[in-house]
C-alpha cells in the first residue's frame, strides 16, 4: 500500500513485505490453513533472528495477525484478531472485505470538533475569505486517509455520504444557510469531494505500481490486469478505466512524473469560489 512490496522468502506460500518508516507489514498468502500456519511460524522465527542480530527486540504487544479470507473456526489456532489499526486507521477484517465504519467514525468526529471551532471563530472573524481558508485547512487535515476508506470499504457510497455531510457542516459554519445547494458548497471548498478522492487513489496506485506499469495499457488506454476484488489496486484500475478523461490519461502517460501529475489533476478539479455565494445564501439567525 505504501511502497513496492519485496519478497520475504521462497518456498511454502507467498510472502511480501511493505514498509513505512519503522513499521512493517508482512503479507502472507497460502492455499491451505496448514500452509498458512507453517509460513507464519517461519516468518516469525526470521523476524526474531533479524531483531537479535540488530540488537533489537520484537514488540509482541504491537505485533498482530490479521486474517483475510480465513473462516472463523481457524482463527483461534492462529491467534488472530479481526480488529486492527494501520497508521491510525482502524478497521475490521471481514471474510470478504473490510468494515471501515470505525475509520469513518474517527474522521466524522474530527470534522464535528472543527465545525464547533468554526462557529466560535465566526464570532471574531467577519472576512469570508479568511473563514474559508480556515475551513479548508480544517477539512483537508481531517480527511487525509479518506481515499483508503473510499477504496477498501464494502459500502463506499454510504461512508462517502456520511463524511460529505460533515464537510458541508464546516463549510456552512463559515456563514452559509442550511439551504445552500451542494454545487455552491463544492465551490467554497474549491473542489468536489469525489474527484479529490479519485485522484488520490490514482496517485497512490501509481506509486505502488510504478510508472512502468503504464506501458501495459491497451490501445484504449485501459488497464487489463486483474487485481483481487476489494483491494486498493482493483479500485485504482476501476477509477483509471472508468473515471479519468482521455485528456487526463494522455497527460499522465506522457509525463510520468508524480509531482507534475499531482499539479495537473489538482488544476483539473479546481472550482472557482464566487463571493456572491455568501451574499446569496447568508446565514441568518431568526428571532423567536
């Protein structure tokens, strides 16, 4: 998910390691439960030996086994847990996917907190542009991992709508009435949320696969590689094939530089804010 995976060992099953700073994630895939158990034991012994050679000790409290596509009756023998957290993102591993509701709750709680701050701030700041800048900062710092939820969730539309409602609350807290339509709220944010998430998936997918993967596109500029359903790369290919425009695909294929691609995608989804929005849909406190 973060960098190109490296092989752990040869032999029984398949093992790959992804790393992020000092955290490692070992992914082990086998055909049978017996092979899985044997491969896990082999990997744990290798980790212990590596730790001793480097003068470190493996932190057993932070080491967890997360099952994917494993039936419940085998979990006790493997000492697995379906609940885990990766880089602060909580999730529950189901037999056929991920339950990301806990992660959505975490994001919506952040947004709720910042909405209250915006209401307080509006009492001291009257300039609309300043309030919008603060609101945008609050929103983007709260939804950094939302593209992971959008990619992995079994109910992405439901989770997306929950977060969208809370984002709208922050934007309205800058001084807009509850009747402000969604297109105008998007203009205040500077972009629609959906393309923002789709472009994040494209950028991260290109980091994982590498730019050389673009050489394998067919004549319609589509990926034909089959990735496991429910995985991040499956979502990446779906967004690439179905959501990106021909112009966007052409630029990415010709450029093959992440920093330029990021700027181009950001420019393509940008919406212009019109000050008349706050004048037209101004928040008013009604007297009772």
